[in-house]
C-alpha cells in the first residue's frame, strides 16, 4: 500500500491535496514547521511485511530519515509528542522505556507530554527511564509534588525560532478509573480547561508568545468526564494548535474549531504506532501574527514507510 492510498484509506476516501486557511492579513514573512507524533507505543521496528493492516510501515529509522529531510529543507522546526510513548511491544517489557527515550533523543524531540500508558511502569519506572530522555516532559495539569517525579517535569516552555516565540504546554487525561492507583500514587489531576486557560494567558500576555501549542492526551472524542480536544478548544482562548493523542485518531488534515472568543484553533492527531508524522506549517506576518497555516502541499501529515 503506497502513501497516497494509505492516507486515502485512513481518511475514509476523502484525501485532499492542500488546505490553506487565513488567519488575517499581511505578508508571509516568517514560517515555522511543527512536526508531531502521538501514541507511538514502543513501536521501534516497522510492522512486519505480512501485517494485515500496516505491512512494512512505521519504524523509528524511517521516521528519523523523514524528520532529517524536513529539517534540511526548513529553517525553523519543532518536533513534539503528545504522549503514550510506552507500552505495545516487547521493547517496553524488556527495557522499561529506555529504548524509546533514547530513540526520541536521537531524533531530537523538543518536548513531549505524558499519556496514561506512560504510567504503566509506575512512577518509579518512568523516573528510572527519564535520564535517557534528552528532552523535557511538559505536564501542566498533573502535580507531582509528593511523588518521585517532583521537579522532574516542566510546566511549560518557550521556544525561540527566528524572531518568534512559541509557547508549548501539556495536559493529560484523568488517571482515576483509567490507570491503577498504585501506578500513579499521589499524582494530583487538575481540570485541564482551567489549567490550559491559565497557562495560555500567561504565555500570551506575560511572555508575548506568537504561537501557543497545547500537547493534549485527552482524546478526540469524550471518554472520561466528557473531556476531549474539541471541548478544550471551545472552552479556552489563546491556544492556536492542539496536538492530540489518546484516541488514536488518524486525521487527514487538521480540524478547524472556534475557541471561546470565536477565533480559530487547530486540532491535529496522527493515529498511533508512529505510522504517520504530523506536519503543520505556520506562516506569520511582519508583526509576528499567525497569518496562514498549511497542511498538504508545502506541509502534510506523512505516512512513515
């Protein structure tokens, strides 16, 4: 199955070639490319050639090749992950996340957030693997003060690309009822909508970020407490992009939603197992305002294989 047919299949037969959406007037003066993954689930090797659904697709070596190609073509690139890095192949059972973190470090991920399966080794297991991660974990609505992870995750980060400030933070799903309590211990879960609004406001008004990205492991459809990415988008302001995870949703292109102020916010998610690499190109006017986004054409979610 070639890439075009694979994308067509995942999108239910509605594959497109380009989507450009205006964010306002102004010339294209600056550009940043956002690359992202979610729910890679310890998929280090490609799927077997005889796999019924994904023969020969995915694998970190191919993903690295694709990422390096894009970095060679683009001046400003951010590589992010929306959680559930662990669990799914014997690599995790044998090495407890060390291999996954080493591979992501080699690919030069800029940041990730935690998914529910990243607690599968318990707080102790995550803490043991964490030294192999050469990138920060952004966890804004989990509080780890009374746990082994106290001080080992980051609330939010600001990345400087050219003249642009890119603010990034992460929110995770409620763990109670989803993850055995013994695995997350005294981790405190906070309302992701309230936290997201507080962090987005800080990044926008206190730090003057030009683009604000939320790494979300809430899912694309309601699951626990009816919380999901479209609800997060609708109930907050100042977030430009929600990079989703948890629901393993293959998106042909980012969805456009309206936030609480009636402004545009994008949601994108690329399935699971590293089968796709998400890509969105943002263009900014000379004042630093996001003017257009592109997916397909100059930027597209790509099949890894």
